[in-house]
């Protein structure tokens, strides 16, 4: 295995690792969005419950407690949105890292392909030279045999 092949293998492994890290970051964003959705749904259900309970009458203390809890849910939703923003930034960074690594790997692959093409061309030129030499020798022998030597 040539040095370039080793470099290509190393770059491929780094690309696969970067792709995996990007995928994990995307999954984290999705999980955080699902948590936010659950929180928002819980908040909405809680508000409906308060509204239904309020029709039958609620004391001032209970009403204040309900509002306080809704405030805590709002704060939790805001914190979750912040987590989503942070996770999205990380996912974007990991995506850029993966794409950069992919470029490096492709550059090494192109170099390997170029070297292989050059080797094939060199081999082809050598074969042509040998074929030309063989044809020249054959022609020379035929000329010699025709002239009687």
C-alpha cells in the first residue's frame, strides 16, 4: 500500500468520524425540539385545565399558584429554545467540519487518480517505444534478408 493510499484511508476515516459527529449533533437538535414541543403541549394542556377549573371558581391563592406555574413553564420553554439554538450552532459547525474533511479526502483521491493516470500513460509510452523498437528491428531484419545478408 502506497503512502498516498494510507493518507486516503486516514482521510476517509476522519471524514466518516466527522459525518458521524454531524449526525449525532442533528439527532441532538431533533431531541431538543421534541422536548420543546412536549413542554409547549404540556403548557397548553395545563392552561386548558386551568380554564376548565376556573369556570367553577378558583381562589386567589390557587389562581396565583397556577399563574406562577405557567410562568415557570414559559421559562422552561425559553430555556429549551436556547438549548435548541446552541445545539443548532454545534450541528452547523459539525456539518462544516464534515464538508471540509470531505473536500480533503476528495483532493487526496484526485491526487491518487492523477498519479495512477500518469503511471498508465508512462506504461503506455514504454509499451509504444518497445513496440516501435520491435517493428524497427523486424523491418531491419526484413531489409537485411531481402538484400541477401
